[in-house]
């Protein structure tokens, strides 16, 4: 496949509906290869055929296509918000004393790797790590965390989806086991039920592909909102969060996704993917049909298509290097 040359407007990419529609049409035939999540019963009500995308660029372009307005639960993409807030409030030392920064190579809810000889979770993007992050966030509480999420995603309509929360809470034996195991190792120190409640509530926030694109744009711009010029997150925090997303954001599919798409991203079992194009744009995708790893199957295909055709891969610069001296 020959990559197209990308158009530039004032130094940045031009994105239009046609490009987004082509990406979705390329991805749509893959929907049937996946399945909607059902281990949280309420999630199985999603329409597997939904597919939407939203792009916000640093120079103010806003482009949407398909089911970009559909509300769905953020699920694991909340791990990005949780980590950013914990880094801002508690500092990197406190966070990384309790959680490592290594890809686990295991499923999102794996207990395997926190075995007897591993005392701390592998990274903040898998459940064990994110539950530990929520231990640090406990003093803030869910109301404050919703307020912060609304601000980071530029979306005042983000609310807690009570049905999804109750459904997950009633089926959270696995996460309970993880949390109590972490408590037994002294990693989770607060009240385990409260920590887990906060973790699960954060997974149950209602977002759209556009809310994800806004958050991705903020990260792409180093924590400063390009419209207002206001700093919302510290530069170091953004750099850390985005790096962890690149290495760990797509669960045990992170390596392949980095090769194929090459964008720091985070997926959730609700069907969302948030992708950061550093210095250029934020992308939000929604497609609830998931692969066996829990990543949106068509969402990944749409991102791969866009990355290839618009030359968004963060290491495309290596491919461009034909200099001699
Ligand atoms: N709430 C889900 C869980 O903890 C999030 C998983 C995900 O999105 O990957 O199982």
C-alpha cells in the first residue's frame, strides 16, 4: 500500500470528513470478527455495528463521522485520567513507588503477574495498577473526579452511568480478588471496597468519541488547551502518561498496535479508543465490537488506516530519513 502525501494547513495536517469516512468504511467489514463485551452484562446491550470517530486538531479543526455522538462508558480509558490526576496530586515518586512502568504482556485483569514474587502491579494501564492508582485518589472522591473528567474532556455532560456501574459492581469478583491481593501485599492501603468502588465508578462514566478526542488533544498539546491557552496538566505529567499509553495502553496488544498504528493510545471494553498524535491532534473512536484482548476491532483498523494514509505513526520520521552526509 502506497502512503499518500499528507496535506498541511499552516504547518499541521488537514483532516476532513471524507478521510474519516474512508477510514470507517475500511474498518467496517471487520466488525463481525469481534464481539461486544458481555462479562459486564449491561455492556452487552451495545450495538456491535456502531462505529464513530472524532478528530480535534491543535489548529482548531473539528471533524466527526459516524456514531461519534453515541454515549458509551469510558471503561479502561479512565485509567488515563486516573493516572494524570494521581501524578498531579501525589507526584510521580508516590505513584511509581507502588506501580511499575512495564508492559505486562498479560490480559487487562490478569492476576498472574502479581504472583508471589511480584509485589507491585506492572503498570497503571492494567486493572491492578489502576486500582492502586485509585487508592491514591480516594481523598478526592468520585464527585471531584467527575468534575475533573468533565474539564479534561471539555464535556460537561459526562455523568456516571448507574446501570453500568451496578452491573459491573455485581460482577466484580475478579477485580475484588485483585484488590484484596494488592491489600495483602501492602500496595492498596485504603479501604478496599471504597477504592474499588471509585475505580468502578470511574470506568462507568458516559463519554462520546468527541470527549475522547478532546482529552487526546490536550495530551497532544502537552497539557495546554489550544483554544484557551490554559495549562490544565503539567508538561511532565503529560509526557509520562502518554509514554505509558504507548507501551501499555492496548493491553497485551500494545506491541503490535505500536508497530501497526504507532500512536500512544488507550482502549476500553466499552469500545472506545483514545489516540494522541503528538503536537498535531487528538482522536477518539467508538466501536463496541472487541477483539479477544478487549480492544475495539474496527476502531483499531480505522486508526491503522488513518495512521498509514496520513503518515501519523510517531516513527514515520525514521522512514522519511533518506539523508546522507
Ligand atoms: N471496568 C472494566 C474492568 O475493570 C474495565 C476493563 C477495560 O476497559 O478493559 O474490568
